C-alpha cells in the first residue's frame, strides 16, 4: 500500500505530490505544473497506476475543503480500479479569511513607514483587485424562463417575462450597494440612448422593444451574492434565435467558448425540450465543455425550469429529468450539474409586491408529494454535503418553500465556483498589487545593507552590478532573449488547429446541403420558413467559427508567452550571484517584479485575430427559383338539345396555382459562397498565423527590452546611492528598521498564500 501526500495551493496553482515520503521522479507525469486541481484530478488515477502498479493507497491532502471534496469525489468515482483505505485532510485557512487578512495587511502598509508603498499606482491596483467582477452568463432559447430565473436571483420583477421570445438586448446587471435599480440604455455603438435612476419593469419592456437599443446596463442589489466576495455581474443574452444585433450572437458563442473566469447558467424549458435552436446551442456547449476537465463542467450549470407547472397526478418529475439527462448525454455532456427549478414561485416569494397565484399552487403540490422538493436532487447537481447543510439551515435567510424551489441551490453552486476558481485568483491579484513592489524594495534594502556591512566585498559586488548593466546596455542580453523568442514556433500547431476547425465547418455545410438533396418540391410557405432557419444556421456557423479561431489563437499564444517569460526569468536568474560565504544573494528578478507582472497582460493586449477576408452574403428570398404548374385552366361549355327536356349539368375548371420551391438548389446557392470562402480561408491560414506570431514576438521583444531598461536604471540608481556618501547612523537605523518591518510583512503574506 502506498502513502500518497498531496499538497495543492490554489493561489499559486502549485501541486506537490510525494509517494511514501519521496518526491516523484523528474520525468514523472505527476508533475502537473500550473494546472488547477480540477484539471489534473481525473488524470491522477491512471498516471498513478501506470507508474506505481499499486491499487491500494492512503491519501493525505493539504488544501482547501472545496478542493479536497473535488479530489475525493473524482478519485472515488474510480473506486473499481483504485482503493483508498484512508483519507486525511489538512485544511488550510478559508479563502474568505485569507482575503480579510490580506486587506488588513494592505491597510497596515498604507499606515507604515515606507512611503514608496503608498504610491497611487499601488493603491489603484489594490482597489481594482478589491472590486473584481465575476460574470454569470445566462443563456437559453425562446421561452425557457430565463428572465424569470434572473428576476428570482434579483428578488424583483425587473426583466420582461412572457411565453415568447422577449430579450432582444444584451442586459448586464452589475451588483452595487444602492438600494434601488438604475439603468443606462445604449445603442450599437455604445452611445447612450436613455437613462433611468429608478428603472421599472414597465420601462424595461419599453426599452426592450426599442429598435435603437442594443444593450442595457443595470446597477443595483443582487441579494444572493451579499457574501460572495466579488462584484457579481449577471449577463442576460438574447438567445441565438432572438436578437436584433448580429454582435449578440457572436458575444454569446464567444462567452461559451473562452472565459474560464465566468460561469454559464443554461436554462432549459422542461415543457419544451430539444428544439432545433436549443439543440444547436447544446451542441456548441458540448464542444466547449470537452476542453477543460472538471473546471469546465463546474463552469456550466443547467437549470431545468418550469417544473412546477407539471401535474403531480399524471406526470413524474424524475421522468422529465431523465429525458434531459439523455438529451445531454447524447452530446457527451456527462454528469452535468443539473438543477431542477421552479423560478416563478421563488420570485413570488422574494418579491413581496407580486401576486402569489403560482406560489399557492406550488405550496399545495408540496403538501401532496416530496417529488417537487427540487433541492433534494443532490445526485443531479453534485453539491457537497457541506453545501447541503447550508441549504437545509433556514437560519441562512431562506424559507423552507423557497429552498424547495431549487433557486437557492443554484446560488450555492455559484458561491462554490467563485470560491474555488475566482476568489483565490482575486486574493492572488490583491497580493500581487503590492507584494511585487514590496519584494523589490526589500531586495534593494538588503543589497544596501550587505554593501554597508561587507566592505571587503563592496568593490567586487559593485563591479558585478556594473557588469550586468553593461550586458544590458551593450545589447548582449537583448540578443540572447531575442534568440529565445525567435526559436519558439507555434505557427504549425495553430495552422493545424485552425485548418482542422475550418474543415469541420465545411463538413457541417456539406451535411446541411445533403439534407436537402431530395427536397426539390417544397411548398413556398414552408420554403420561406426553412430559409429563415437556414439564415440562422449560417449566422451560427460564422459566429462559432470566429469564436473558435479567437480561442485557438489566444490559448496557443498564451502558451508561447508563458514559455518565453519562464526562459526570460531563467536568464535573469543566471545574472544573479552570491558571495563566497553565501552571506549575500542578488536576484535581478526581485528588482523588476512589478514590471514582470505588467508583462503578464501582454496576451490580452497584444493578441488579436484580424479579419483579412470579407463576407459577401445575401438573403433575398426573391432569388428563389420557382417551378410553376404546367396546367392551363380549361372550361367545358355546351348544351345538348333534344326533343326531350333534360337537365344540363355545366362544369368548369377552377385553377389552383401552387408555388413550389426547389430547396436543394436554394440551399446550394445560399451556402456555397460560404463553403468557397472557407476553402480560400484555409489557403490563407499559414500566412495569417505567421503574421500574428511574428507580431506577438516583436511585441514581446519590445516589452522585455523596456523591462531591461528599468532594471538597468534601478541598478544605476542603487550604485549612485551607495557611492554618493556615507550614511549617518540615524539613516542606517531607519533603513534597518524599515527592512525588518518589510520582512515581517512579506513573511505574513507568504504564510497566507505559500504553504
């Protein structure tokens, strides 16, 4: 039996694993680098069995409770191949407490003796990190009850609700401390159209119908996130089937694709599942979820809404949920976070001004059956035991009926995700806002101290510093890192990914055309309906393709950047030195920590996907070729006169012209231009990728050159201070006191986020 000790740091994204007290071999796959636990947890069992051939283990985990629960759940899911005899958990300080302590330390710094740490830039960076936003993107197709669920989260009827497509604008609801909701309506170019300091449901309906308005920003309280530790932003996007602005569709797909910092709340109509629009959206979600391991699955919450409308005497909730699971499973969305929900009764509980008709019906159903207690479906939503206990405790402010609606369960899932993924990064950003500068100042103070106390080494150390300066000024250092950058090539990988992606979209177009092969005689009314659907499919293809290409470029360039920066840091470390007696150590990185932190945003600032082609599509239905009936109207007249009187029956032909459309020809003509453009795009991919790669590399070279100028200047300033004059005892005493104070602060910070 092996004893496995796992230490995971969510702030530094660092994992240390020992087996029977020994570190893994350098070539072991158990070195996960800067991956989140949720990314490597599923790989752990296979890697461990491959390397150690022992299926019996004890596991000791050091880390947060949320991460421990995730690891335990993941490994126990493989219990048929690995047996954990014992679990031990060394729990670290809760992220909320760490955040409070970091804020306390920052306030002490601002009241402390080192004026350089009171720089407005540091203060602004800390304030920005403190008010960090966390986005929840709410998506659905028509009539899923999306707006009702958002209103339930707000505790107020604000978003327009109806059993038809309603939201035609992008609506951002930004949490703030104000008591009432205010709003700003904007046009397609972000120009202000209207403003209301006390927005109402009626005004929102009016704005939603206004063709000039493309987006609305709302500011106000979001009760469910009072203690979440981040500034929540609810983003209500029009469904892909209902938008007056083409940018909205692109925004929806882009949000689903890329942002690991945001959460997606997918609302499913329990009464109307697997429509064409919903299926297309689910297909795309499925593709996105396959990329990121458990974090990706955690990122998607599926709310099955309107379950309270079912008849308990004739319909089973479990049957409905099984059908939803089957629909998701067909798309390889396995073990989704599924939340049965009754949003409307929850809203009527929370908004005291609303009539309670739907609530009374729901309460009466609860008296008859427990099947409508939607908070009890833990096997579907995967909430841990600690969360269940929180939900069951009515002292947290929820009524029992409110808990049963399932909405508080969604809010708890949001809290868990924020704590595991977003809030730890917020804490790291808070620390970085001042710690890099703090470390730099300490490095300078340490250097000055050693130069004062090691007179015999002083001249040699100053000479070493001058040597580093000369390397930078001569361009020797620049040549070295330039070569590092030039030797890294991601073009081939990006070309392959983008080319495969474009090829996949070509296949999709082929499949659409093929589906219409035998549809050469379609009623014109039906053809017009299908053309509208075709237009939506075309727009989906364009929006999805654009989103995917952006994602490929960003992820690959991010990896390139990380590789370059790590090599650059290694190069800087080699410039450092130690005295012979190891009493003194100099690391140039300590002098430019803040500048390196600034470089960290270069991907966001420098990477883009430039549109080098042009789309030329048209949707004019009059271009449809119509096959008219070959029949000509005929009339028969006449009377036959005889000696006998007879009744004459007259007949005439009543023409009935019917318009038919050759839909196969229509679809071919409509989609072929896109197909050809994709073909041409494939040819241009290598050139475009190379251009983007070179542009990024040149940007990095310039940025790092600026960093080295900063380093040279700081070393020059240091040398001048050391050479300029002898310091008084008072000055020396003050500097040593400041150094001692900085060491104490840094140790406290390290104790919080390093363990």
